[in-house]
């Protein structure tokens, strides 16, 4: 079968305008009769629900957290990109588009990325109008900073809490729609299946996590805004509850999964400290604006960082990539850290860490402050004190977080960091309208695969989540619903709801009846180890084949020996987690199959068989310039359907940051 | 910093749901590393309880990096435990020493009923937000973001108020279970910005009315909320809200 990406005709920069000008509309009276289900309330879900509620649709939102405000978008630190060119440094829609396609190592769909760049400026305008308190300069105008993979300053931020402020803005807009009666909100609810009627998505089965009861909800359309699946690795920067379950249920009902193996490993995270570790904490990419990354030039150097003289330090990113230096894209920075540690130059007790050092920045800022205040004879200590104050204003909350976790003061000694799983570029395959291969079923934000190719640039996830929710889906969904205005709401006693609910109920009962010996957590940890070792920062054919076998074995063991305490009809977090881990195990197998199929390196996907002499990722455009879209055909059985990628504007070249 | 291991005694509130009474149960935990987070220590305990066929302890948590506001334990008489400006998930075991007894309770407030063990229902906060915690601007209406400069001082104060994570520690810490710090943080964030001006009066009146309706207590200026707030939200926001409320009340028709 062919995938229809529905990319509009015409020149790249006119596609979206032209689409909007000709798309079908739904009149206000009909909007009131159309019901929409939004699963997930992060940036994509909350913004979509709010924008659709504003238009007059009847919306229901679902989240597993105790409030929409807690969705994991809240944890995004560094910023949000927009092609505003407020800095007069040469930015434009084209540059943002170009940087994103190149940053994604030419594995994203150009038309989607161009649209993303086009709507980016409106996002900032809207968020400011909502009262999002972005950082400002003394003149009262918005401030910008740099992020990786770009040479302009286009990132808007609110200290190290940009995701929090944007999510609270979207959540406010959502709560306003709840108050107006346009949105009904269901918290502590988990979607456990999509209900299909006549080949279209027409509702969901959700479980009330407080009392364990299954519920049926009808919708003319269903939007999955359920985030990424980085927790398949057990240890990641994701929240503990982040999971693939909603997307996976949709996949098993016919939605294809795009590029599942494309995982982003973030270069700057706090390293693992022991077996007890439950999650990893990111140290924002914004720190690379001012922090310098280095390791000792000597192997196994056990001196303290501050005792190692300048000449004996290897600032390996500045050495290897002079044009971008410490601000190379994430995939490049992560691999470079791994390379140094694998070669024996790592630091810290585990030797699996590199330094992120602010000493230079503190001195530089201190000198600027001294100059500003006209203190000609300030001593070294005064300069450092003032420099620390500047660094504190920029990154204070991150430094505090680092100190709480590690017990070390990063103002005095360099941070120790190491790459960790952070984001998944893969996700449900969607067309230009964000519709999956199931009619009426949409995927927004990190849950879809569409905009970031094989590597996402920093500060682009927030941009994409809000673009999809505020500015794309309100147009594209109307194009589908315009044909549905005569469809009355379908009562939830329809046989399709009966059937879906029975299946969900049976699966829960089977899980509870196993009563084996091993905990859910122990299975999750084992899955994570397989994935990290064999489908992590570097992948090869042998390892991936082994991983597939090991995961299959793990799945059999899970379904015969998992131990879940408690009852079905009560608050039972272990049961919730068991369902999610079961889905992660199946996803893990597909990720390895996808990684095995893609015998090239691109972005975050590094196949050891495919690298340049300098150890850089080597793409194979002749054979792999396509989106891998996987159709579920039964247990351990997937069919690959390729969506060819055509580059009209940005011609693929060997990506260089040197 | 030296790493060490410790044995501890935990006294934890167990309650099967909102209808039944709860009680403390005692759990010994062994071999806890000083490098663990407080919630990782609970993970270790729960894994042990499940293996022993016992009921694990239900607690709310999600991001484990101090920003989502989900975690909510009242530890040794303090919301989020002994460290200042900190959430439970960021509390690390180096705050304790071998042989300590640690008492862990849920947030206690009439407006936050217990769901199970250490989990409480904080949906009252959502309803207060629905009463007015927003600026009424539909998508697509905004002017250019830089068309309205905002004094950096006000923008910074607004941001500081906006950094509230909605965890409810202020309510738990207050002897009256007052939600004034939470509500005043949102009122302040929006009152400090020109965009918040048109709804300035209705916002404060409606949010305070909803707060009272939810059953939160009155503020008697003990400042316990600020002392235990993980984000250091200042009580000056409460003073600002009181001024806003007074002004709005005087000019209301």
C-alpha cells in the first residue's frame, strides 16, 4: 500500500497558506455538535484542546496525572525557538526551516518543517498575550539565547523553566475553556484502547485510575497528544509516568509507527550514581551557551578538575568542531562524549562522565560587570563574585538542582555530565494534516514522527507541540470533520464499544491472574538494559539481532511470571505500570527491528557499520532516504511501508559542523 | 562528599481510600545509600513489600526533578521534608543518618481528601484556576510579542510568582489549611503584566470566592507557607492579592 502524505502542491513557502485558503470549514452551529477527544494534556494536548474549545467544538481531555498541569512538558528547561529575528542576526523562516531539516540529518518531511517555521513566530505572540513571563531585557523587550545546531539567537526562554511557563499558559487557556463549558477534563484517567466504527476512530476506552473502572467515551475524532516513549530505556529524562500505551494501542488498531528507532540521547545529563537510580536529570542545553566541555588529555587522570592545568585539558568539541564548538547538535555532542569515555578519558568515580565547566564564563561575566560598574581596580575575588551572580541569574535553578542531586557545588567545580535518553523523534506516522493511517485518529507533538527527522534541535520540541496544537490542528481537523457534520454522536452502547471494553477488561484480568514472582519494575529495568546496551547510542547488526531475541524472551517471561499486588477495582499504581511495561516490551522489539533495517547512520541513529573515517555518522541517501513506517500485523510481525523523502529545497549533504 | 549506607525506621500513613480511617504503619528499611533520592528509598521499600506479598505504599510522583508538583509527602512534620526550597523528589538520603526514624504523612487539609495512603486529591486547585487563573485571549488574536515592552522588574516578579508548581505544600504547611499563597501567586503573575489588566478585578474576586468555596482556611500571617514552599514563592504575593482584592471590592458595582 502507498502512504498518502497529502503534502499540498505549489512552492514550499506557499503550501501552508494555500492549504489554509482552500481547506474545508465547519460552521459554528455544526462545531457545537462535534465531539473531540484529546488524550494527553502537555503542550500539544492542552493547546489543541484549548484552541478547539475556543472554536466551539465539544472537547474532552484525558490525562493520567492528577491535573493537566503536570504533563511532562512542564519539565522542559531551556527554551522555545521562533523565527522572529528580534536580534537582527540574520534569522528568517527559511533559516529555521533549513536548520531543522539539516539538524534532523535530512530525514524529516520538508513541507511539515516549513510550516513549523512559518507558525513559530505566532506562538511567541500568543504565549506573551496569555501572560507567559518570558525573560526580558532592561528595555522591556524579549530576550533570546542560542541553542545547538544554529548560528543565530532565536530561543525564547523563562530562566530554566520555559516548558513550565508555556505549559501553565496552555493549561490556563484549557481551564478557561473548562469554565466556559467547552471542555470536560478527566484527570487520573488512562486511555486503554481506541474504538473503531466503520473504519474510523470513534472513541476510546479509558480507565479511571482512582477506582479502576473502565469508561467509554465517544468522539467524532480522537487526538493523541501523549508524548514520547523514551522510558522504554527505563532510565531517561522522562517523567516516571511517561509511556507509549496510548500510541501503542492506536498502532495495534492500524496506525502505522514512523521511525521508531530514532531516539535522542541528550549530551548533558547528570550521570548515573548507582543501581537504585530511577530516572536521569537533564542539565539544559542552554548551559552550553556558557559552559565548556572537556576531559583531561591524560587517560585515567585522577586529579581534581581544578588541579588540572589548562594545557592538560582537551576541549574536544571545540577541537573537533571549531565552527559550532560547544553548540554542536545533541547527537554529535553525545557521541563525542561517549567516544572520549570509551577511550578511557572519562572522569568521576565511574569514568563515564565529562566536565561541563563554567569557570571561564564566570570570569568573563565578572569582567563585564566590573566594566559596567566602572570598578577599575576590582580584585580577582570581586570579579568572580560578580560573575557568579550573572551565572546564577541565567542558570540558578539548574545549578541548584545539580547540587541537590550530586551534593557538589557547580559554581566551585565543574559539573560532571553524561548523555542520557531524552526524546523520541519517532512516533505515530502522520500525514500533513497530522492524521495517522486511521481515519479520524490524529497524533500531535512528540507522539508523532513528523518534524525532527533523525535528530531534534534544542528548543524545537516546545515549538512543535504548540504549533501542532494552537496553529495546525484547528485547521486540519476541520477538513476531516466537515464531512462528518451529519454524523450524530454514536451512543456508547454500540457493539464496537462493548467489544473494545471486553478486550481491555480481559487483558487487565490476565495481568492480575499471573501472580508470578518478579516485579513489574524488575522487568522494566531488564528491558531498559537491553535497549541501552544494544539499541542505544551505538547500534550494530549483531547486537540488534541479539536484542530482538532477548526482548521476545523477556516478553514470554513477563506474561508468565509478573507479580502485581492489589486489586483491579482500586487505586493500583503497580497495575497501571504493568500495562505500560507490557507495551514498552513490544515497542522495544519494533525499535530494534527498525534499527536493524536502517543500515545507515543518521542523526541519533548510529550504526557502527556506517561511519566516516573521522567517526561521524554516514548517511546512505541512495538506500535510506525514506520514512520507515511500520504496520502491525500480529505478534512480533510488522510490515515495512516506506514513505520516500523528496528534498525540493534543502539538498542533502554530509552534515558538517566543523 | 562521602557516601554512606544507613538503616532506617519509617512510620508511614496507610489509608485504603477516602472513606476509611487510616493509621501509621512501621517499616524497617535497610542498606539505603546516601546517594538515593527519598522516592528511590520508597521504591526500594515498595519492591520489598511486593516481593513479600504485602501492600505497597501509594504515593504521587512523576517528573522526579522538582518541577511537576506531583510529589507531596509531609516528612517529619514538614511539607517536602527537611531541606529548604525543595520537593520530596529532590530530597536526597544524605539528609538523614543511620538509625533515624522518619514519619511520612499525606498533605492534611479538608480540601485535599486522601485518595490512598500518601496520595491526595488536589483538583480544588484546578477549579480555582477555572474561576479566573487566565487571560481571556483566543488563539490567533495576539499582537507582535514585542509591541508591548514590560518593565524587567515587573516581568521578573511576575515570573517568580509564576514559578509556583501547584503542589499544595503551602496548604499542608498552614495550620488553617489556607491556599492563599497558591492563589496569590497566580493573581500576582497576571496583575503584574499589562496583558492581565482587563480582567484584573474580576479575576481576584472570582478566584478568592472559589478558594473559599473549596473549604480552604483563612490566612493568619504565620508565613509557614513561604517557609515550606519548594519554589520560595514569597508571601508578598499574599499582600499584593489582599490589595488587589480590596481595590476590586471597592470598585465593584
